[in-house]
C-alpha cells in the first residue's frame, strides 16, 4: 500500500509531489524515503510530465530526518540503511529527467535543505528559515549537504551553516543564492505553478538535455550525464536501428553511418 505521506498529483504537464507529515514538520523516516523514491519513479515514467514541483504540507517544507527514525540505529545500520539510502533517494530526485521546483512553504532544515537542494529551482515564502543544524546534534550532514550544496552554492556558505550554525531567512538565502525567489506567505505553490507553466512551454527534449549538460558542467553526476547524452544521440541514428534489426534477424549488421 502506498505511503500517503508522499503524495503525487499530476495535472497535465506538471507533477506535484507533497511531503505530508505535518504533525512531525514533514520529517522523514525510512518508509517516507522509499515512498519518495517510488514517487520519483512514477513521475519519471509519465512522459506527459515536463516539470515537477516538490512542496510540504503544513508549516514546514521539511525538518529533515526524524531523530526517532535514526537515533537508535547502530553505526553500521545508520551509515548504510539511513545515510547511504537517503543519499541515493535524493540523488534520484536530483537526476529526474525534468526540471524540479522546490516550493518552500516553510522551514527547510538539515535534510529538508538537502531535499530542496536536489531541485533545480527554489522558491521560498518570506517566513522561511534555512540551515544545516546537524553539528549541534553531534552529527554531520549526510544527504549531500556537504557535497551537492557545496557544488551548487559554494563551499563557504556551507561552512557558515555547518561549522558556524548560521540560519538564514528567506531574503538572506536569496541574497546568498540558496533560493531563487521569495514570495508572500501562502503563495509559494501558486508561484511554483506559474514558474512550472513557463518551463512546460519550452521544448521538453531541450529541457531534458540542457539539464544533463548543466549537471555535467557543474561536476554533478558527470559520468552518467555524458553517457546519457551520448546514448540519446546514438538512439536517434540509423546505425542503432540497423544493429538492433541485425541482432533480431541473426545476421551481420550493415552499418551506413546514418545520423
């Protein structure tokens, strides 16, 4: 049975994924991570979807990982079942073929900020606060807070959040490049939908390939991005069609170098 704490709604070219555990400030447990991965798979599989919105329900975008979910784990389970698994799930979100907009309806802290960072565009409501408070609990960011965030926003701003415990308001986060726009309280989903419509009006193939190219240029997932681009290009050629036909017909391929 699907975990209803991760909801997926598809309206034409726009998919909305909502983290819906408001009583826990949308903090994640293992089952929610699994549900988010399944949601990504469902959105990816719907070829009509050209852009995705990620948001939270209630007062928070996400408070990150639920301490009760990981606090009692032994070191091996914590490292593998929690940190590495969560890392893979967030990587799945970051590498969706379509652009993703994070609509920050509330605070994005710790893993919640790491979740938002996996999106391509971030829009925050004015009351939002952003930070990486893990070191105050004696732990380190584990879902790419020291990796993807440093690549996307710069190492120094990550140092200030992780080492210095600095927390940023939405406007401060915008000035530092952590978010792309700030809107009034209660309006972020509407703003995200407006931005999604702008994206969806563009060529879907160009969007997907541009996202891969930007990821490669920024050092994110470079190997996979290059291979995906090459595979897409080769898949369009007559040579591939001939190769597949020859394999099926058990004969030698007669390549013509057709593009």
